[in-house]
C-alpha cells in the first residue's frame, strides 16, 4: 500500500548496456542553474510519473534508473543496474557527477514485512553511497513512502493520519529508510523529503501495486464473460471511507517538495483531496465499461483470476490489443489487499497545503481518465 509502486532493481538482460553518464543536454542553459534528476524506479507507476513531470517542465535533465532501462529521449537517458549490488551500483552511477536531485521510488517486494527491510534499505543505501561521492552539487533526496508508516497495512489506524503520528512496532522498511536518510543528512549539504501518498493510480505495466490496472482488467474480463461488475471485497470495505492519489498529482507534489526550501527535511501526506466509498464509486466504474452492477461478492482475486490467462489471450487477439502478457497487466494480490480494508483509509493533507501545495484531483474523474488512457494504449478493449 505504499504507495508507492515503484520499480524493482534487478536489471533486465535484454536492456542494452548504457554507460552511466550524466543526462544529455539540450540547448545550453547556465550550468549553475541546471537541475539534473536521478529518478530511481523510473519504470514504475510513480517513477514514470515523476519522469514525465520533470520533462514536461522543460528545465530538467533526467536520468532514469530501473531494472529494465528504457528508451532515450531528449533530456532523458536510462540506466539499468542491480541496486542490490553495491559494486555494480557504484560503477554504473559513477558518471552521474552533475546530479542535483534524487527522486527515490524503487521497491523490491518480499513475502513478509520483515523480509522487506533488508533489500529496500540496502538499495537506498547503495544509491546514496554511489551518488554522494561523485555529485558535489547534490541538493535534495526525495523518498517515496506510504501509509504503512502509520500502520495502515496492519489494521484500523488513526484517521486522518498526520505526519507526526507515533510509530508502530517494527519491522517497517519505510521507517528504516527515513532513518537512514536522517542519519546521512547530518553534516551534508543536501536536504531530504519523504512523500506519503495513499494508493497510487496511473499507467504502468508489470507493476506490483497498480489498483487502476487491477480494476480495469477485472472489469474487462467480467464484460468478456457476460458478467455484471461485482465488488470483489468485503461489505465493510465497500462501505468504508477511502482516498487515492493520482500519479500525476503525486509527481507534481514530489517535485514541489524537492525544490521548495520550506519542505526541507520533512514528510508530507499527498492525496487527491476527496474521500469516497466504493459503494458510490463502483457504479461509476461499471458505467465506464458498460456494465451493470451486482451486489458485492467477496472473492480471492489471486485465486479466482489465476486461470483467466486463456480468456485474456483470446481478448488480446479478438480486440486487437497490445500483446501484453497476462502477468504484466494486473496484480491480483494487491487488489485483494485493498479490497479487504474494512476500515477508514485516509490521511491529513493540511501540512502540504500549509507549506504551499494546493493541487487536488477528482478521484472519479481520475479513474475514468485512466481507463480511457488504457484504451488509447490498446491495453484494454
């Protein structure tokens, strides 16, 4: 539920070996004013949004770090690296001498909370160990977190959760990552920020935590099988208060916190700004797929949807969809987690507003636009 849906660190063997030099320059802005961003986890739903936002602004050069690498574009290059390998991390990042900002949104999944700590803390440490010695102009390190900091994944938590809530019993990798940043910040010239979104929605394939994709594929298969759209979670989850975070809104907030001095060395909750209940949202989602709504029926999506790959493959063929593998278009386990939350799930966003970030997004409109975007990309019918 972090949010954070970031990319993992193992390199893709199909990615060309690209030397880790600084992002290519366009035109010739004053070097003193240049901002060079290293986006760690650049192929995840969050990292991809950050890259797009930085490029849209026009005054950033961007280096995307991920396990798969990516396509080079004006002011953008990608580096593939195994962040769990300290030596490889130092070698691949050695040329990034002009990085001014690190936007960290990488994540490696593991079966249990205790197993999450070691790899996710190690990846962040390896990035810092590689960048700090070679990038004397480093100004800021942004860390992506989530409501796990408040224990939201464990059960009912204090709502609206505030950034200064007392901690909960470890293990929790988000907390340990922030502690590492605070330790490394002592005596350093750079500052840090921790961004805490709710469930993030946007476009990314092969992502372990993308609820919009879960819903889109579930609804598309329901339609293909001639079924109504049933909420697959509990009645309690259907009726509880919920909030989400649009990936574009989150990216704008990340860049804001990373460049506004008022945000130095602080944490910020970032969400769309509205609350909803699935019992009101579900009919709107069904309408986007031309489906009727039937009463909720709790399902273990991870089990029930496990045998639907032939249905998906037939849909791809029949509707002329992009040839995405079934495993890459959804994460049923994440859907099961979100649709099991039968307690209020939201945080207090007033600190960000007090510090100057006032943007908001209508969540229903967000879902409808994401579904439309998935159709434009031929991901769903």
